[in-house]
C-alpha cells in the first residue's frame, strides 16, 4: 500500500472517530438526569451537559423540613445529578476511543 493511501486511510479513520465522538457527546448532552431530593422533597433535573435545568419542590412535604435540611438535601441532589451527567459524558468518551 502506498504512503499516500495509508495517510488517506488514517485521515478517514480519524474523521470517523471524530464523528462518532461528536454524535455520542451530542446524545449525552441531549439527555436529562432527574434525581430525587432526599426526604421526598422534590426533584432536580440536570442536562447531560451538567447544567441545572429544573428544581421542583414538593410543597406537601415542605412543612416537615427546615431550611437547613432543605438546602443540604437540595445540594446533595444537585451534586448527585451533576456527577451522573459527568459519568455519562466519560462513558461516551471511553466508548468512542479506539481499542
């Protein structure tokens, strides 16, 4: 095989891997991750990119908590959702790498 043909094959392979990575990351970013706020206080939603999209507080359970507990539980849920989004992005990166 000529040197030129090997280089063309290499460029083609790189372009295919780049397209696969771009598609995988776009799919992850398009996902939403929902995590329950502890003590049944509601739900947080984070995009696959890790951006906070929504916080929904369960108003029926709100009177049974304190501001301190609510803030701690809310932070816990947001961090968990962001970490899950990060894991999904890492999985997409790992899956698109050559073996």
